[in-house]
C-alpha cells in the first residue's frame, strides 16, 4: 500500500515543470479544496484527469466511492479536518479489521483533496500513533463527508481543539492563544453561507426546533437538511443575533417579523442576500435568499430549450411590440428565462429598461431598476415612469395586480415590447388570469404574442447515470398520469437512471434543466378569449393547433436522457386535459 513521506512541496516535480511559477504560487496559496480545480486549469485538462495525474505523480491511489471510518471519527479534531480537508475512510483490501482488532499498528486510511505537506502530517501525528496511509479523492466528496460527519461549520465551533491552531493562525499563536466565542460564531455563519454557495443553494433556513437548531439548504429546488455540530444549540442565540446584525436588523425586536439585506463576498463574487425573520415558539426563524450579483447568465440553449423551441421564441423576440409572458410557480426559473431573452435581443439600437424585485442578473447595457414598495416605488408606479423614458423594450419582473397588468398591456399596445411573469400552472391559464384580474378580453387577445409556461427538473449526473431496462407496466401508468399515450411505452426499451457518484455527491443529479410549454395565440384562440372561454377550452384549442404541453416536453427530456420520469411527475402539476 503506497504511503507518503513528509515533503515541503506537495506539487510533484513532474507536474511542477508543466506550470508557470505564477500558477505554482497560486496553487500553494489557494485553499486545499480548490487546488485541484486550479491545477486542472493550469494543465488545460479536466478535474478527473488532473486528479489521476496528481495521483501518479505523488505515488498515491485515488479512492472512489468513499465511506468514512466510524471508528476513527473521534481521532481528529473538527478544525483540523476542515482546515486540511482530510477524512478517515474505510479502505477494503484483504478485509477490513473490526473495531476490536484496531490497535496502534492498524493503518489509518485518510482521503485528502490534495497531497499532505510536512505541517499537515506533523499535526495528524500528534493525534494518533497509527500508521497513516494516504489517498487522493474528489475534493467535493471529501468536503461532503466532512460535513456529514462533523457538521457544517463545525471547525469554527469545535470545543475539542485546544491543542490545534489552524495553519493560517500559527504565526499569531502567541497573540491569539484563545479564540473568542463571538469570533467563532462569525466564522460559523460565514462557513454556512460559503458552503451553501458551494452547494449551489438558493436559500438557507435557520429553524429553531425543540432541543436543536435545524439548518436546511434548498438545492435544485429541494430542501436538504444540513448536518450541524453537536454543540450548535449552545450557540443558537448568538447565531441568530449575528445574522440580524449582518442584515442591519433590530436585534432586540424578537416579536415581529423583519426583513433585511446582507452583502456577502464569497469565492470572488458578491452575494446579495435577502434576510427574513419570523418569531416562532422556540426562537426566531431566519430565511436567507442567495442572489449572486455576478451570476453566470443563461442562454436559451443552456436553459434546456430545443432548437424548435428557440426558433419559436426568437421569432417573436423580433417583434416591435406586444407582450411575452413567462409563467410558473416560484423557483421555476422565470427570471432566468426573461434575462436570457433580454440578452438575445440586447443591442446598441434598443433602449431596454427592467423593473425587478430583486435584480437577479446584471445585463450589460440594460437600465435595471429595483422596486422598493416600502418607499412607494411599486411595479405599477415604476412602470408609469419608465414609459416616459422612451424605452423600446420593458421587462416587468412580475404582474402582481390589475394596475400593473393594465399598464403593461397598454404599453405593449402602444409600440413597446414587454416581458413579464405570472404565477399560473400552464400557458393558457395566463390568459384567463389576466381576464380574471379585470383586463378587457379584447386587450388581452390583442396584446399577448407569446406565453411560455416552464418548470425546472433535476438533470441527471453526466458521470454516473446509466441506461436501465424499463418496467413496461410502470412506464405505461406514468405516461397515462402525464396525459400521454401509454402505447409509447412499447417503443422504449431503456431509460437513463440516477446512480450516484463522488461528483454528484451520491444524489445521481447535478444541476437542473427546463421543460417548456409554448403558446402562440391563433385567430381561433383569439376568438375564444373574446368569449371569455375557460382555461380548459383554451388548452384544447392550443393542443389541436400543435402546442406541446409541459408533460410532453418533460417526456422528451426523459427520452433524451436529461432527466427521469420521477422528476417530471414531481414538478409538473397535472391538470385534466382533453386530447
């Protein structure tokens, strides 16, 4: 079994000669969890190839399908594990010893995101006399196992690390012999937010329960419980106060809900965090909505739109006036789609103004306005002022009331291209919703050029998903539930299914992809709107004229191997639709 002797430079010579001195310096200064990404970029290869190259160059094995060694969990303090990104693992080779057989000569297998250096090895040897056997592993998986076993931010609140100081604080050891509890709470809150960013979470919830403070992230649309340190309850009040201070809220007011904002810098980007507090029976519950001000923008292709869907939308984007609506529940990617459309048409000969709450993406060259209801700047009020600004294109973040709807509709009829969103289950429902708001049907029918209903489904992990034979009976039942032809099941022999690997953290999914229902009103539909027909009648008409439903779009993504039927069934609100 390969072992590693202590070395001062953990970048082997065979790799060091392939990078510039500046890249080597950046590798040495970066956190251990980020070095593999930097090495891959420096070598111009993928992270998997970089990990394999590092393993060969350093004489270590790459450990996959990691499982932590429960018997070794108490050996290393949480702060050391967090700082050095190392975790004791089970390594099966000729049988794994039982707990009774573990002794001072039993090797301790350690998975690390980067080969160890002298300081790291010396610290580990102060906590165990067992021989150390090192393995390299995917950094994300190492971090996940550390959180699962020690809790997020446990390195900040660790009570048992009196003999250990983080490597970056060694030079300050004499000046900072004891870490202040307030500083520990500050570090913990920072760790929780930073980890949420790394996990691509959109929300963080701090929820006081009986005997515990529960923390959950919303990742890919689902709430995920976050493992927390065992001693977290002791710091509950301090954590809540810290969040309120960061959001500039009144920390003495615990009886009323409060709203605030935090500007948080992480990994080179600035987060605009919306903070909301509500009083509960145990303590204040705090929710954080994470908005990355420099978030990478999506194109229509990256959203998951097919070539045909892109063509339908692009054709209408060239119109000089009219209204384009995107509908769906909260968190279905409506704002992301609208920004993709804006980027598609953005040019120097168009004056584009947006009215948003909040501004989620910065679009170069576009005039973006943030509504502020607390000072009277509502969507309707802002829209009135924007119309005096000589705009060609207006984006209204959401139509929430009749006043906003009326102004938006009339703006689209007076020479402006208007984008906006509504909360409806399907595309035809947006038309009847506007009529229900009190907008005259002839105005709605004349103004609307396109309605897009959408949902987000989790995307299968490209590294581990694999085709599996389908169970015909179950597939027929699922297709029937979606309102599709069960006979299609006879043409399908296999579909891709989630497996789980180190890259997707064992979930089988990585990221999300959109499914879309696109309605282009026809003359026949126009007449039905004037007659105030029901959503069901509009849907039947649209389907006769070729509208592909959300269910059909989702099934296409399943057939193409992007997602699973379970995901489509989970996110699509199935309504009774006549064929």
